[in-house]
């Protein structure tokens, strides 16, 4: 993906990601505490297969792969998935 189109995608997706993050934050029983090392850029979460525990996070120009079944389920639930 070119830098220009990726930046446009991240900017547009940032609003949706923020809304999803807000929904996830209110859905859990324990309140998450912000870390001093948390992302300062828009974050996009991608789950390619709803039956797996892999979440790909696009953070600025980086991609981070997280294997966390609970996170994947909470994201899918917040997005109206499984």
C-alpha cells in the first residue's frame, strides 16, 4: 500500500478504531489503565480469521501481531461479530 493511501486509510480508520476502543473499554469488567508506553498514533486492528486468536495491529508505519484470544473476541463483539 502506498504511503499516501495508507495514511488516508489510517486517518479514516482512526475514528472507527477509537469508537471500537471505547466500546471495548466499557464492555470489560476491569478498567484498563493507560500505560506510559501506549501508542500515540492511530491504531487499526485486523482480525483475518474470527476462529483464530491473532490480531494484527497497524500502528503508524508498523505492524504488530498479537496472539490474544480474549482481545480478538472482545474486538469482534464490539464490531458486531461473533
